[in-house]
C-alpha cells in the first residue's frame, strides 16, 4: 500500500515558509483584490467599447470638486460598494460630451431592463469579481500547489463567466449598438482555438484533481498519508450508532476551510505527499500554470468593468424604485435650455430616508423661454438646499447617461458644474470669510461658459444685509448675462425679482402651523418674511424665544 509518513514537529523546508496567520492573509487578500492588476493577454481582434461609442476620452480619476456639495460622492460610494476591484468611480467622475454618447448609454440601459438578461450580466460580473479575488489571493500565497489550485479556480470562474455571458447575449433581444457589437465579438472569441483550449484544459485539470482521494492517519506525532482504497466511512457509522441519543437540534461543530487562507507547514507537507501519490494530477496542475500564465483576454476584462458601471447603477435604482420612487431616461438637448422635472428628489437623501422608513418629498420645476436661474427663498429647514442638490444631481446624472429621478425630465447638456455652498470660516485663513466667498465666486465666473451649471447655497451670508443684496445682485446679474443655468438658495428676497431670467420659488409651510415645513418648493413670489425670520432666529427674538426668556 503506497504511503508516506511525516513528523510535523520537524519543520521540512518548503517554498516560501508558513509564518503568516490565516486571518492576516485573508485580510491581505481582500485588500489586494481592490487594487490587483489582473494579468491579461491582448485581444485577437478590436473589441467594441460599451461605455464610449468612439473610444475612451480622458477619464477623470479624481473626484470632481462639486461632488461633496451635491452629495454625489455619497451616491457613487453606495453604487460602487462591493465593486472596488473594478475601479468604477472614474466612470462616474467623467461626464459625456455629446448627445450620441448619452444615447449610446441609454440604449444599453434599455436593453438591461430585460430581467433575465440583467440577471445574466450580474452573474457574469460576480464571476469576474471572484476571478479578481482569486488572482489577488494567489499573489499572497506561498505554497506551489495551493497557488496552482487558486489560479486554476480563477480560470474556472473566467471560463464559466464567459460561457454564461455568451449564452445570455445570444438569448437576449438586444437593440443597443454597444451590446450587439460585443455579442458578435464574443461569439468569435468563444469559438476561437485559444479559448476552447483554455476551457478544455481547465476542466481536465479540475476533474483530475477532483478524482484524488487520500487518507490521513494520525498516531502520536506521526502522520501517515496514503491513497484511499474504498475504506468505510466511519464518521457515518458513528453518527448512525449514536443517532438514537439525538433528541433535538445540536450545535454544528463542522469547520469550513476557505481557499483564501495560507496553508501551514503541516498542511503543506501533507499536500506534498498527496502529490507524490498522485503525480499525474499534480503534474497537470503545474503544467496548467506554465501553459496558461495569462489566460484573461483584455477585451473581456474591459467589458466586465464597463458593464459593472451599468449594473451597479441600475441595481441602486432598482432598490429605490422598489420603495415606490420613480426614475426615467431624461431628454437631453444641446440646443435648448428649457428644463422640466416632474417628481424629482435628492437621491442621496432618499436613500437615507427610506432606510429609516420615511418617504422622501418629490418636487417639480421648469424653466422656459429666457428663464435660466431659480432663486429659492423661504424658512430654514424647509428643503431649499435639498432642492438645490437635487437640481445639480439631475443635470450631472443626465450628463453621464444614467436614469434620473422623476417621471418626466428634460435638461440641457452642461459642460461643467460649479457649486458654492456656505462653509465655516477657517481661522487659519487671514483674508476673512467674505473675501474668501468673493474669490470663490470670481473663480467660478472666470471658468463658467454659457453651457455651465451653477448651484449656489447661502451666498454672502457673512456680511450685512445691504452688502449681501448688493453683492448678490451683482453676482446674479453676471451669471444671467453669461446665460448659465442655475439655482441660488438665499434669504434675500430682493434677488428673486432681478430680471426676466430669474424664477422665484419658495419653501412652503403649513398655513395653520408656520413652524411645520412641507418640504415642497413651489413656484411663487418670495414672501418677504424669510430674512426677518432668519434674523429673529439668529438673535433668539422669535415669539417662542422671547416668551421663554420673559417667563424665567
């Protein structure tokens, strides 16, 4: 009977050593998966790009400056959570530049409305995420056979993912230019000799290893490894013998081993002896790594990364839609600045409210003719800033080809987004808050074009009323003369009647109870009380504050 015996207390030198802990290596593998560079081979033919119809533009890797003001950073963080290995954020940071690019993405988003096809793409993306995880894990391992088996498992994920994707694309009623072109490319790739060889070799080596059976006999400090020879399963016999004593559910003491951990020196020595007992299966494993050092086609990897952009955002949208919120494909124009939104909302806030079982408030707005700038007034905590953020989110999401909140949306394609939100004064900045605000506004004016979007929240709040009105009028006059689109949240009612390009909207309250907000922003003249109320609240001169002080 072929067998080998080892003494685990005598540490046999093995490749790489075994000094790492399981928990540490598992954490290292997960961290590495987010930044691992998957080795790829060049595609046999030019693969179609499913994000940009005419090739990649200059991708923006850094988060745009306005993202945090509009809470777009929160939205992108949520959308891409769990998909860090695909590095999707740069796609959300890069707006499109023409209508054909937007239509190209809308077509793919429309194809993904097919439930079966959408699930098929999600399954493919899951396989590719698992592939990246295996590649990252393989780089952190030290023992030859474990590294080889992990690499083989990565190849299994790749082959199964590609074959499943091919079937999903073939079965779906596709209409988009991007997906139909990739379907044709993938059909040729799956039929190519290289892929067929990879698939055959992967299954052959996998089946060879799956057929390996061995026994481990432990006596004192010695461990004997030999081939399995149809011995009885004593664990089943013991369980059957003691089954009569089992009266209720008991704690499960089974231990599951993960491949994402390194082997210790005893396990490595056992595996070495198993390999000696089954040389053909393990020689095939070593041969696989030599024959297929880079088996991932670069075109497949790029498709996966691109399709995850669509799948991740639609997954996010579906979660909100399941709570009754509506999304639609916006009508985007390069020539008209007429703007319409029905049932819009701040997506970041909606996600938080739904998590706490509170329905978000939806609002409508429109700009027609010469109208360009919405000036919003009204009481504090009335939803003004939320409306401004929703306005900015709407235009930006439309500019990257995504569905947007609402039942009907028409927007202009903007070239840049600028924001000016009130910030706390920085004591290290000796220039003062007002000067800082003026510098920021001047920078926006110097960079904005007639196709830009500006979102301003509480401008010039640090100065006197007269100065704030003077500066506010000057800024809005400059912006309207430039013909930019925008929103300005302010306590200065005078700004709402600046000129024909300005539209007045106000945060409404419950008439019977002025302290209760409706969070509805409606098109109406400014009430004239907003700034007075703000001053009264600031200096504790409201009726409630005065009454409380008098009664003390």
